[in-house]
C-alpha cells in the first residue's frame, strides 16, 4: 500500500520553512561542506541529542519520572509512531539508535526543524504541559514542515539537485550522492527523482516476499516522479509489483543491483517510449529508476497500470 504524501506544502509555507533552513545552514557554516555537518547544525540550533535515548527502556523510565503525566502521554504516543522525539522544554532530542546511521541523520534534522520553526516550538511546549492533544491535521502539517526543513538542510538547498543534473541517469547516481551528503539511499533516491530536471521516476518497494512454488510480490511503498515525468506520463498508480508485473524483470532477486534493462512506457498521448530501468536493493527497500530514452510508435490505446509494456 502506498504511503501517504509526507512532504507537500502550500507554496507560502514551503518558502517560509526553506528560509529558516537556509538561515540555519548559514549559522552553522554548513553550505558546501560534505557530508552535511549535522553536529554543527545542532550546535547552531542550541540543540543536543540525549546521551541516552528515551527509546532505551531503562532510560525512558528515568526520563518520564521527571515529566508531568501529560508529557509522559505525549512521549509514549510519539514513541509508538516515530523514531525521534523533540523535548521542547529541555531543548533535547531523542533518536532511536537502532535505526541505521543515515536514517538517524535525517531524524536529527527533522527534530531540529520542530525546534527551529517558532510556531512548532511554542505549540510543542504548550502540549507537553497541558492535558490536550494536537489535532491530527495540525500534527500532519507540522510533520511535513519538519520533513521539508530536514530535506533542505541535508541536501543543502539546490546543492543536491545541481550535482544530480550533471550525472548519468542511473540508480548509481543517487547512491553516490547519498555518500557525498551523508544521507540514506532511500532519501537520496526520492530526492533525485522529484528534483531532477529530466524525465524519471523512482519506485520504492517494500521487502520482496518470495512465494511458495515460485514467484514473488513486493508492495510499493512510494513512487517519486520528476516534474517532467509527471507532465509527460502522469503519476503511476500501481501499489504492488509481482512476477507478472512489467517491472518484474528488473527486481534484483538475490543480488544488490540489476540493469539497466529496456522496456516501453506509454505517455498521456498514447506514444510509446523506449525506457531503461535499473534497480538497487538496500536491504530494506528495492529502488527502481525508470527513464525514457526515445519515443517510439503512436497508439490509440493506453495500457493499464503504470503504462509499461
């Protein structure tokens, strides 16, 4: 099942978040420093990471003894849903150190977003000190703002986009950029597709499940497309890739990488395009990059699914 959108914001809100993120990069002296220096950014934000995470059971028990009942409820609710927690009163963040280091990097910047955006800090402080709960629609909006703060800081504004524009259209490119910026491969592949000036899409699959008697299935976690892809092909709507799916041959079963392999994709006008696809298995997700290389024949019938043939 596709995950819900976690980043779209009204343009005015996005610009305000990006301005705060840009200011933070300036304060930390982090522009054009690679990998993005997260510790310097935390220091510039006057924020620290708890030496013992609240995600550690014993540390959590010590931590909650110092908190009000409302704050304990707030913390427990957060721990059941996410891997990072921002304590507005203590100006400290707790990060689940069981997740991979690159994921921890994004989490630190996400929680820094909550701390840096003034309306977040005020609201979080209030709700930790009272018996009320944050409305779901407000919480969702705050999460999107914090995600965009983290994206902008981690990928240094258009820094990632500018480097990606000069690289080969291949799944290897976001892998290389992930190392340069200190980001996860998952986040880098998403950023590559949605900011690239070219025509491309990234399919993010959940873990592949091998089926009894042969075959496999993998739910699609997310699909990110570039603006050019969206304009030409529209948004793919598939939720599952199995051994019958047009992308089945590119799924790297028992190996880390596969491709590029040729296939066809039908655009909004019924024009078939010759495409290339290659894939990488992160161990947690499979990432598939698809991009057209030339238009082929005109047809009056649009094929179902993602338009692949």
